[in-house]
C-alpha cells in the first residue's frame, strides 16, 4: 500500500468549461490451447497492456497504468445444446508514481485485480435459446479521475414464435465500483439495472423490422461512507426507452 500525495486546491474545471478525459486501453498477447476432448479446449493466455487517462491542466490527478494479465480459459461444446467460452485470471497493475506534477488518486499503486469474461449459450429447444454474458475488468473513468471495476451480467432469452416472428427478453446488471479511491467523495459503488423486451419480424430474406422497450434504473451506492460524507448531488435516475427499427440486407 502507498500513501498518496494530496492535490493542492485547484479548481475542478475552469469556469464555464467541462469535458470528459480521453482514455484508451491497448494490449497484446498470445493464447495456447489444448483439446481436452474433441469439442472442448483448455486455454492459457497472457496480455501486456496500457490504459491511458488524460490529465487536465487544472488537476494533478489521472490514472494511466501498465498491466500484465494471466488467463486460463475454456471454450467449446461440452454438450450438443451448450456452447461455453470463458477466460479469467489475475491482472497485475502498475500506476504512475506520485510527483509534484501528478497524483494517482488510489491508495495502492500496484494492485492485483480480477479479470474475467464469459459467454454461455444454451439451445433449450429448436425455438428457445438462453444466453449469459459476463465481464469484469478495471477501467478508467470517463467522468472523473478514479479507476473503477466495471462489471456486467447480461441474461437473454429468445424464442421463435413463428417462422418469421421472434421474441427477445433480457435482463442486465451493471456495476461501477469506485471504492479504490483514497478520498471520501470518490468512494462509491454505482449500479444500473435493465429489463428489456422486443419483437423481431422477417418480412423476407432482405427486409426485417424490430420494436423494443427498455427500462433502466441507475443507483449511486455510498455504503462505504458515513452519512456526513455522502454528497448531495446524487445522479440516480429511471429511464424508459422505446425503439423501432428496420433493416435491409443483401
């Protein structure tokens, strides 16, 4: 663990100006696979990467880092009706050291975090398919300085009602965990819960149409903080989205 320097009293942004920091994640590596059965393979992987977050002129804070990732995985069809693919493993981070011109706003500059992703598809019947997707990784904030653990759980169900008409149902849970912050206002754990439903219709081989509805509920979680430290400007919301679309393909 490392004690961070404290940023001097700088304006959050110049008066009348706000922006999102530029950010990117770039990595490279390799995977090795071994077929445990004719339809299932075990994989071992390695990634070496860099995450960049822009540092603004009016603040010392940013969270650019280098990382190395070791992964073990499984992919294939253990059963005719079940398709699985997942990779998971430790993610070793190295954040920039604090200096007179830069502060990394987290307590530990060399944390080990979890990385995981999975895709599962089960064909229950010829007309029914159930899917599950998962991903968790540490990422840079698009509207602040503190890195966060980004986690998504995505469930889906699709049914072919007729030869041309299909039904899609979904549920998604997203978490943005900022509790690695070393200052109280940054310690929060945000959630978004989503329910969705839609219909898809194929008029012919070229034309199709969709109609869908989505309900989103966003919540700010400040459980790690004392009541006196919880900010007043929470950004909780409820959103209802209705969409209609058409597609032509050739």
